[in-house]
């Protein structure tokens, strides 16, 4: 209940030991037939992260959010799903949820990010060499497509919970 999306981070990264624990929690998520129909890429190198931001801005000149879509997170995890398995998006969502909650249990904040998927996988200018380089570096296997990203880092803000609509659930009687 205390987890919130973090969009302001302290200028320190998350250690590899902690990231390993977050990744382990992720891959231990429930998943269809234990196919583990995900691929995960972790970028914690600040130089590489900057070059990805530059490439997103270059390939998406019409969107001023392209460069800032990681929301200042010092670590970004890119997740791809298996396009040949219908439940793979669910697998990837559960993987992401496990990572986000395990991170928070260790004091690491996060933000789930859909927008970088568009900026990298379907950019305004698909012929942009810089974004092609990013796609190659991430190197997802054939048949896998990026579906979601997660930014991780130590929170430098404490946002309030956004309202939730409780009429979205109900108990079904008899
Ligand atoms: C599939 C998905 C995509 C999202 N994409 C973005 C995004 O691109 N940028 C962003 O700042 N937040 C993004 N979010 C975070 C949501 O805005 C946030 O979870 C929601 O407003 C509820 O707020 P809370 O996480 O603080 O409870 C995304 C969340 C999900 C689940």
C-alpha cells in the first residue's frame, strides 16, 4: 500500500547485489506453464543510459517527453514478451509487479514505464541510426518485443496515493 510511482530520484545508483535480488524476485513470479516467456535487459551504466535518452530524442523529434521518459531513474529495466505465446503479456506483467514490490520492500523506488517502448520500438523515425543501435544493444531474441520498462532508484519524493475506484471490484454472491 505504500508503493507509489517515483518520478524524482536521488543521484545514487542501485547496487548490483540489490538489483540481483530484484531480478530473482521477478523471475520467480508465477508464469504460464513455467515458460518464463520474458526477456529482461538491465541498464545501470549512466553513459549508456544517456546515449539511450539521446537516441530516443533524436528518433522522436515531435515528442518533447522522449528524452525524459525514464523520469530520472538511474537504472532502467527493459522487458520483452514472447509474441508467439498469448499469455506472455500476463507473465511479463507479473514479473514486473514482483520486481516493483520486492524493490520497494528493500527501499528501492520505481516507476513502470510504457512510453519508452514506443520511443524505442516504434519511433517516429525508424531509420534513425542511433535508435537502431539501441535496439541492437538491447538485443532481444527474434519473436520477442519490448512490452514494458521499469525505472529503479532511491526515491527523492513521497507522492500521495492517487484515488482508486473501489466499484471496480465486487463479491459475487450465490
Ligand atoms: C503499463 C503502465 C505504463 C505506465 N507508463 C508510464 C509512463 O510512461 N510514464 C510514467 O511516468 N508513468 C507510467 N506509469 C505509471 C502510472 O502512471 C502509475 O502507476 C499510475 O498513475 C498510478 O500511480 P501509482 O503507481 O503512484 O499508484 C505506467 C504504469 C503502467 C502500469
